[in-house]
């Protein structure tokens, strides 16, 4: 009888443990993805990285994605993609600061324009993060809105917002409107 009770208790604990693991431990956190869109001008890319660092310091993020190859490699005036340059500059800026906890960094370095930025980024994000994300797109006003609209079409379940650089102080995080 005690063996039967012990077996029943063990099965119950196994079931409760499995349910607890699936609902609490394995459940994805409410993750925020910060996507920084590149520019063929290094000064603009640097300004966007500075905005990203400011955003992360103020609000935090779990994943940072630098996007863009740009025309420089194809036309021969650059040897690195916009995304690789931004990652390099980001690592230089944050250094090994103990007060700054860097997020996971992803690179999308094949796109040549805003549409490809989003399309290629979505491919990477869909493979790594199938669940809903909070997405913040960071760029200048000329293409951040169209990027936000394209992201919303590609992953309608995500909560999408955008930030216009050059400064977080000058702008606030705006929710992207879904085009109908």
C-alpha cells in the first residue's frame, strides 16, 4: 500500500513539475527586439548606434539586431556591411562597462534597401523567435515608418513601435499604424 501511495505521489509530482516547467520556466519572456537599420553613411550609422545605446540604457532590450549591407560593398567603396560596421561601433562604444548589460546581438548583412532590411530580418527573427515580440525599429524619419509598416505585414502578431533618430530626447517611441 505504501509503495502504491509513493508511486502515485511520484506521478503526481512529475505531472505538476512538467506543468510548472511548461507554464513558468519554459514560457518565453516578454522579449523586446531592437532593430537598428543601417545607412551607407557611417556618421548616420554611428548616430543610430548611439540612439540604440541610449535606448537600451533607458528602457532595456533582450535582443539587438543590426540590419543592412548597403550599396558600398557592391560599388566598391566599402569592405564592410552597414550591419557589421554598426556592430563593431557598438562594441567599441559599450566596451566592457560593468554598468551596461548588453543584449544578444544579431546581424542581418545582406539587404540593400529598407524592404530587404525587413524581409531578411524577418527571416532570421522567425527562425529564432516564433513567439510574439515587442519590436522597436530605430532609424531616421525617411524610412523607419515604411519599415514599421512592412514589419507589421510580415509579423502581425508583434507589437511594433519605432524611434526616429538622431536623438531619443527629441522624439518619443511611437506605435506603428497598420496600413489597411
